[in-house]
C-alpha cells in the first residue's frame, strides 16, 4: 500500500486509480487493453498515463529489491543499526541508496585500504577523535616500519584513510551534490578554437547547471564525445570545503588534529567527492535531457504514424538516385505492387525524355493518382523532372515529398526480404515510399522506430530506453486505429495488444491456409493464441464485411450480447448496424443508460459503444491534416523575405519546429517565432504533420538555412 501512496503522490493521481491499474497490469493485461476496455476501473487513464505509471512502478519495485539486497548485505556484516535500516527504507532514489551503501560496499584497493594494510588506521583514529598524545609528527614516528619509511608517510597514509571516511559520508555527498546543483555552472570550451564544427556555439559556453536546456546538454555531450569540446562543472569550492570541515567531518577537533583533518577534507573533496558528484550531476542532466528528448520523440512519432492514409489511391513510389538510377514502383489502392522499373533522368545519364515517356505510359496503363517522392539523394533533381513532366504533359496529377528515413533499413532487412523475396533493395525501397503515402502507419511499423528520424540527438541517448518508449508509441497508435485482420502484415499484427511476433506469423499462416477470417472467434483456432491473448487483442482486430457487424468496430466481444440489447432498446437491428443505418443514439441516452446498468456496462464503456455503433469501422486518423500535394517546384532561390507559404511540420525539437515548404531544405521556425505569445515548448503550438502558414524571415542559400515565422504580424 505504501507503494501505491507513493505512486499516487508522484503522479498526482487518486490512489484508487493507481491501485486498480497496478492490479490490472499485475494480472497480465496490456496497456492498450486497460486504456480502452477497463476505463471504469482506472478512472479513464489513457495509454500515456498508464505507460508512465508502468515505468515508474518498475523503477520503484527494482529499487525495493535493491534496498532489500543492501539491508541483507549490511546485516550479514553485523553493521545494520535501526537508524540505518530506517534511512534505507526512506530513500526514494538509487543515488540516495548508493550514498548509504558506499561505506559498506566491498572496495577495490585504494590509497586508504593500502594505508590500513600498513597498520595506519589507529593513527587516523587518533587524529579523527583528537586523542593525539603529543605532536602529530612525534606520534606518527611510532608507526615507522618497512612499509612506512617516515613519519611523513605515516601521516599521509592516515590522511588517505580520513579522506575516504569523509568521502563515504552520505550527508557529505548529499550536501555537495545539492549545493553544486544550486550554484554550479557547466562550462564548455573548444579544444581547438580554429577547428570548424557544428559545435562552434559552445566553444566558449557557460550556463548555470539548473538552467541547462535538454538540447544544450545533449549537444555538449556529443561535442565532448567527438573531441571538439572540453566540458566540466565549476563551483566555488571554498565554502563547500569549509562547511564540510566545520559541520560534517570530525566534531570539535583540537589544535593538533584540526589542520590534519582540514587537509584530509580538502583532499577528500578534490580527489574523491567532487569528481564523483560531477559525474553524477552530468549523468542526471543527461538522463533528464534524454527523458525530455524522448518525450518529444514520442509525440513526433505519434503524429507521424497517425497521419491520414491516402485511401483508394494508386501511388507511384519514386526512390531517387544519381548513378544507379531512380527506382520506381507503382502500387494499387490496396498496396499491391503492380510494376517496378529503373529510370535515369538525373546525372550523369540525364535521360529525361526517356523517363517522361515511361511516366506517361505508366500513367495511361496504371492510372496512378499521385507520385510519392523520397526526399533523399537526387530528390531535388527528381522533383524537377516530375514537375516538368506534369506541366508539359498536361496530366492532372500531383506529387508529394515523403521522408525516406528508415527506408534503407527496411529494404535491406528481413521483413522486406520476406515481403518481396524477388525484389532488390531499390525496388523494395520504392514500394515502401509509395506505401508510406497510402498508409503511413501500416508501412512505418515495419521499421525500427528509432530509424524513422523524428526527434533530436536520438543516437546519443540510451537506446534501450528510447526503443522501449517508441515501441510503446507504435503499439498505442496501431491499437488506437485497429487493423484489418484479413489484410494486415505480420509486422502490423505483432503490434496489436498481447500478440507476439510468432503469433502474428501464425495468424497470417492460418489466413493463407484457411482463407479469410469471417469472425473474431475464429482467432482461437490460431496456434498459440489462447483465451487470455484473445481477450487482449480481439477488440483491436477488424473484419470488414464479415458475418458479425460488431467485428468491424472497437466493441469488445465480451460486450456483444449487451450491445445488441442496447441496439434493440434504441429500435435498431443487426441489419441496421451492418448497413451503417444506426444514428441518433444520444436521443435514447437515458433509456440506453438504464439498459446498460442492467447488463453491467459502465458509463464509460457505454459512451464508447454508442460512438462505435454510429461510426463502425471509423478511422481516427481522418481527423489529422492531409499531406500537401504539389504540382510545381519551388526553389530556395525563389524564396523572398516576407513571402507567406503553406508547409508541413516535419520535425519538432526543443528550440523550434522544422517545416517543409517544398524547397527540399526544411525551414526552422524558432520557438520565439511560433506564436505571438510566450511558448514554453514547441509541442504546445504545433505537432508533426500539421499544415501551417509561415512567413520567410531570411534565407541563407550558402548554409542552406531558412528562417520562418508563424507570428500573426508576419503571416498577416
């Protein structure tokens, strides 16, 4: 119960909700299932809140296990006191626990342990307790031996013992850490001022530790790693050393011991305490920066995955290149590849006329509605060919530029090889680029989300932590949309709540062998898909045109019987549902509420069921902005200061948003230019995929930089 109270306090949520959610998780329920089908129990906690809870729950439970290990270790050594046990119980972080355990942790050979081996611990104790029975040098002379040649060596060894004792104090480390966080400054300087790099803005950089922005932390970390920067934390050490000496070290030393203890404290601070605290603070800054960057990455990925599909369109995918030619693949409205080829309209061949003839021939043969152009190498040159062909041929079609991020990872991977065993990597990539426009979610789930490229400094982060966070986003998006059980790929099915990769492949194998699924219950015939997995996944799998109309909705099979009672109470039939004739259920709200109560359906589930009955097979992505389709090309040279354009937000970082305005170099809307008001973070104003109006502030063609504004005074 203490754990529940702590989680409730940290997450600012009622303990009852936390307790219910934890119980459901411990019973093996997935986050999407809990978020969708157990709302009443958790008070409507959404998937994001549940994942945050699950992450913190794992941390605290791991911390409890480590506390128990520390307690047992110290107790086995006969050194566990009631006070220490209480302090261990009270810690809230791993750092605090490490501080308490440090004096008892088995040590590698240190200067202090070697001094103890030479028999100098009694001398150190005399200094510490101010019980020297003479001048320090005289007392130390009594410890001269083969391993301690002089009295000076004896005092030096005793000082090493005292320094380690001071450094091991939990209160000392906590104090230095706290004061350094409050008063310390992080500095970065160039190792070579003449070296040109992207880190030049940090060649003479200084900022209060507590004011470091996440992107600054990640930038200096990378600059240091790449050898351009020297990074350190500086703080006025004199008051810290004085405080430790007076308040936290040996109490009331006499005039003989005082200078020796003061010297030991200074040594402890400079050699042992501050270097460790500096590492801890930089690690803490990095972890906080990573958490912030991951949060932005999560939101960017979510918006990217939830872009609306270009349903019912035949799309020509264009993977641009120079020497090896541009790979083309035309996909019908279902995503099936109808044809592939290679053309050479770009340098060095420049066979533009031949490429235009093929485009005209393919348009006549396949009737593609739009061209999906990858934004990689030779994209700009390819766009010019496409725009000229559209203009010269008079064909009323359009093109869209899509991100190629992760396309090479996909095309050279196992998933693509299994999907297109007879295609080379170029053909696979072109097909993927076409499908990214047709259904971004279905295509992008095939790629490691870390390779999709929405975020900042993703390669500098804890990859395991980043991967887990982004996998959660993909899972939430897939389950929010739902998938067609009879057409979904194994990659898409494996993202459904509770479904493993093996079971996803088993579903496809069963489908291939036995034909389409006519109802959800047939899933129970799939190998390794038992009742518990069925409970978790069934509501997220759709069957359009099946024998059960509810199978094409997000209504869970456990509520089918009650749902039909609700339909009947509202005057509708199963046939009405299948034909999409159910409307105006809100007019029967009170009657349906009474019927729901009689059948055990809670109010939140009732609201979801009513929405599903009126919009069976609905796709939540239709509420998102559609991609901008272009018919002509715009170059950077065409841009003029003050020009107002429409663009698509491609990426969001802490300091602003990058917007595609159709010139192949995304422009930056700095955070200060996002709105007429103060903006704490770009995500408060825009999301990836948003279509926005921007004004050109400046163009630096040489550095390929475009400054944009979304302020009202600029866009008019």
